[in-house]
């Protein structure tokens, strides 16, 4: 069932007592880009827990709790021997399933001497990790990331670690009025801030659409799409199939085409993974279906994208620093219609968390 979400009015961003945590756990989250994970172990904090990631000699990704059962030494600061981690403090050795296979001080390894092993699946540029009960780790629940695999598309991708609450980034990605001001002259145009939006919810899936007719194109697209000086229709359809990912379809339709090509499509994927209540991982990828073999276009789009995302990071971290340092308690956040998608997502996430806690 699809329902239209009503307009948002002024008021506090979050009402009532906060949930015990702001993120659901029965989810697949992106833990890393595939090209980050190798034979050198890395640590990621995911949903409040430290995780160590590496690849086996056969190339399979492994994710374990990054905390030795003996004296809590971080396992990513240890060494790999074959496919096993040898703790750098007292030599406790762990297999890929998290089971301790060797204790230097004794021949007997207690069955309880093990760390958590997380289900992991690699798809496209992303390594997905399941944080819920292992028996519920259904690969079919991993959301689709269109444009990142298959013919007719090419993509670039990257990563940011941001010191801000994870839902703040989702709100940033859903309220596109900031394009006009924070990203002026790049992805923003004066007209874009006033574009009406349509928000709907189907089950737990949030969808937001916008269209701007007969307006100048943003600078990031004008040159590579060869629409400089033209009027274009600009479409943006965003979907959040799970709280772990924001998938946007951006489309430019040229109203004054010179050649046969009239429309240009991009798939923009943001995987948003909470470190904990403050701190997040942003894994992004942008795919296009035009001039896919032209490196100059790739370089142009990558430069503009990194500029915009860096501005987002700086804004979110500046907000978080201000909130943490401001000792006053009489503030509230005013919300306007453009905040409707972000506030709706917060309600969806709160409901997911409440469902998990009620069934625990």
C-alpha cells in the first residue's frame, strides 16, 4: 500500500523520548569498499561495535569482532598467518569463523573462546555486512544498487568518514534545497531550491521525486552532457529501500538537442552506515549511461562530486561540533516542507527499531 505523506509544519525535529539506539540491527550495511579490503586488516566501527575486515588467501572477505576474548586487544593490530588472525598481545589465534584455534599457554581451547563472525557478501564495489542474528542473514534482503554492475554503465566510487549522526546524512541527501546554497555553481542552480517534491511511503520504503522543467542545467552536468546554454528538464527520484542505502536516479532531458541524444541518466548510490550514535561511514558511487569510455567525462564528474561531498562533510561536522559545544538547552529545530522526507525516514527507522526491541 502506498500512502502520500502530508506536509511538514514547524516543530522540533524529534519529539518524545529517544529510542535506546537510532539504528536497526537486522540490516545489511556496507562495511567497506571492495578495494579497501585485502590482506592488510582494517577496523570499522559499525552500529556501535568494532569490526576487523580482511581477505582470505582465496580472496574472500572476512569480518570478525575486533576484540580478542582474552584481554580485548584489537585484532586489526595483530597479524595474519594464512587465513587466521594471531592476536598481537598474547597469541590467541582465530579462524575465519571466529573460533579460537590456539591458545599458546594450553593445548585445550574452551568452546566459548571465540569472537563473533559476521556474514559478509561482496556485490559490485561494496562489501555488505549483516548485524542481526546470523540465522536471519538473508542475501535477498541486500538492496539493489542499479548501474554499478552490467553493460551500458560506468561508475566512480569513494568513501568518507563523517563525525555526525548517521540520520543527519540521510536528511542532507533528502533535502535537496541545500544544492542551491551549499553547492552553488556546481550541482546547485537558483531554480532547484524551489522545486516541489512528492513524498510517498510503501511499506518501509521511502520515495521522493522532483522535476524542474525548462531551466539551465547545473554546471557539473552541462559540459559532459553537452547541454551548455540549453534549457533542460531535470528529474530526481530518490528511494530508500532500507535505511542502509539511498539510491537516486538523476535524469537530464535536453529541450534543445543538437544530435540524436536527448536524455542523460545517472544512478547515485549512497550507502550510509552508522559507526554508533555519532559517526558514520558514507560509501558512494555514481554511475552514468553516457560517454562511458570518455575519461575526461569521468574526471569532470568525479571532481565535481568530490567537491560537493566534501562540502556536505564540512557542513555536517560543523553542525555536530556546534551542537556538542553549545551548552544552552532552549533550542529547537524549525522544519519546513522540504524536511518532510527526512522526518518521514526518522519515523520509519524508529518504527524498525521499536519492532526489533519488541520482538527481542
